[in-house]
């Protein structure tokens, strides 16, 4: 029986099964491909009518395949040159992977990066095939035990499937929980950099046209991740297995309370810092990427300050939007509502200056239904009352250029998770926020998971352009991650993700998120406090009407 494959607009008829490689040839710029809208490895065999669209590192849905394959090659190279060393991959500064050595007492030397690169290049040049084997979970445990991967054995306990995929490459075996390239020669671009106490691994990014972005050090972000990792290790929340074991052994109350207490400690630190300089601080600026929990955080910070006799007032940047027709245009000629010039920067600066000077000010209020500003509150702020502003541009100095720097206290908020499936497979910080937003938008904005996913690329573009570059200027970085949140959100997110059909262009995103969530134990939200940041996404927040 014959079937038709459409590739680059051409239709070809086949009378026997063919792999994608048979169709696309030996072009190593291709990493994987869509087959009828679903991401497939290039070794995937087609035996029915299909539309094949090859993907390169310029395509977002190919990035996970390339990055996982690169981690495989790096782990393979390390096993060859230093089999005595255990390594861990995590996400770090400059949108890169960080490799650290886990062996106690080992000090990474700068020369390791050169040694590692030489071995990686040998493996790439040899163009070894990556062969996938489907084995039972019991067989996988035996293989991982032989290779010394106890962490990979432990996570199999939570794998719902009865089988496991293991990739073999010139005698080396591993599993990266992702699709892989056909052979090591497909890793055409990467960069290594010694970054104490480990090595930074950079790879091509779709948001910069499939190139490796210039390395940008972010000391404050790096310290935040280090602090998050140290806390996760100390509390055994640094892996999915660790989180699940805490839930099973200690129960929901302990796990949830631990996460909330960490937020309380951070709020206490912030309260101390602001109280110590309260005579100078007039403006408290809060910013962070989408779904970081800014609204709940701003409310909780206000309560923290009230407990210290400081009574802040909140003003929303959203009320300073210009009419839609006055907003700057993006590259497609559409209003760019993420841009700072979509706000009336001049009016905001004037209002803040006047308030801080003790003058009475009539604030605007943006009517989102009408699409323009209307008359808002009339305020006069006492000299001992700071103003809290919250929004994506709150840390941008243009927004508050009329206010002296010593009168501003800047807070950057984002979930900074340091969780791994196993030592070679970290969880994405961005996917965590996307899950938060999918659940929140469905609960409170009447938006389907598909609608949220369709906007995500634009949201991310705005974050890179307007938000991340402000983090290093913050006085404090608040980590809004909660160790229990993926266990709790699982029951909310899974039905929304599973409802997305295979033929839908966003199915690959849903599939990726499902693969992450499926390993987490379910956890009831019964004991999640009403003032928790998690409540902002799942519902039941005491700040819902504030």
C-alpha cells in the first residue's frame, strides 16, 4: 500500500516505510522535524501519509532536542576523560547550562574546560550514531546500576510507563528525557567557559536566530541561583525524587509550610533592609517576568512593612498606559504593549516627583474596556509613607528618572527553581512559569491553554527586551518558587494539556510539559495558605479582590 509524504511543498509517493533521514538527506543543520505537527527524531520511520517540516536550531521546538543531545555528548566526554567524577547540569547565567562537579573536595580548574572541549570535539568529529533502545524499567535499572547512575534508578520509580528509552553511543549509555539527534556530528555549535566552580556550556538559541548569544555575566542572578540550590540541597528539594520523598514521608503540611516559611524569611530580610533605610526610601519598585507572583508578593510585602510601622501605598503602572493607537508599533505593525513607550513615562515621573515632594496629585486610571485613561484617585502622600509600584518596567530607570537613586529600592521577583529529574537533566525555569500562567489564565481569564501558549513567544520576547536586563540593578532578588507547586498544579494543568490534540501546532509544547509533570506526586492544595503566591495561580487567594 502506497502513501504520500509532503516535504518542502513537494509530494512524494512511497510504497515502503522510510525514515525522515531518507527524506531530508544528510543535512546536519536539521535537528529534528515535525511529522503531521508532532516533533519527531530524524530517525523516525514514516509508514503513512505525512507532512514533514524539518527543524533547525532557529526553531524553538528544536532547541530541546539540540540541548539534550549536547548534554549527552558533554556527559559522555566527561565519562571518558574523568570517569571518577560525578557531574550535575543546571540552568544558569546567560541562558546557558552550568556543569558542576559533585565529588566532595574536588576543585574545578580552568584547564578542565580545554580538556573537556578537546574530547567533545573528538566525539563530534567521529560522528558516532546515537542508537535508541527501548527497554523495560527493570532492564534500565540494571544498566544504570552497572554504569553508576543511582539518581537515574531512583526516578524510574515515578515513571508511569513500563518501558524506558536508553541511548547508546560508542559504548556510552544515558537517557536525557528528550528526543535526540541521529549522531554526534549534528552538534555543530557550542561553547565552553570556565565559570567557578564549574563550566558554562552555551548553545544556539532561537531567539537570536540560531546563534550562540554573547556571554553576559549576571552576578546577582548567579548568586540567587546558588542560594536557591544550596537551600534545595539542604532541604532535599533539589530533585523530583527528593520532592516526592518529602511529600510521602513528611506529608503535605510540612512540605507546604517549608516552602512558605522560606518566602517568609525572604520577606523578613526585605523588611529589615527597607526599615534600616526608611528615612531615604520613597519608592519601592517591583518587577519580574510573567507569572512570577508579583501581585501577591506586593500585597505580602505591604503587610510585612505594616508590621514594622511602615504604611506603604500602592500605585499601578498599568494606569499609565497610553491609548492603544498611541502605542509604539512592533515589527509587524501591531501595537507593542510590552514596550516602555506604551506608557506615559513623562506623566508617571511627574506624578511620582510631586507625590514625593508632598503635593496633592490626581492620578489617572486606565479603563481597559474603553481603551483610554480616566480620572483616578486624588492623593497626598506623607513624607514617611513609601510608594510601591509594580509592573514589567518598574526597574527601568527611565520610568523613575526624576527620582534620585537613593530614594528607590528595587526588587526583582522570579521563580528560581533548581530542580533536576536526575543529575544530567534539569527542569526549565521558563516551563515552570508557563505552567503557572496556563493554570492562572484558565482559572481567572477564561483563556484556554492554547491561547496562553500562542502568546508565550511574544511574552518571552518582551521579557528579554525589557525585563531581564534590569535584574542586576535590583537591591534584592526575591525567589518566588515553592517546592510543592508542581505537585499541586499537576491536577490543574494536566487536563488542560491533555486536551490539546496531536494535530495542533502547540501540541509539542503540551507534550513537553506533560513529560515534566508526570513524574511529580499529586498533592492536595488543602493546606496551601490563602496568602500564598501559589494561590495567585490556582485560586483561593485572600488578595483576589485587593
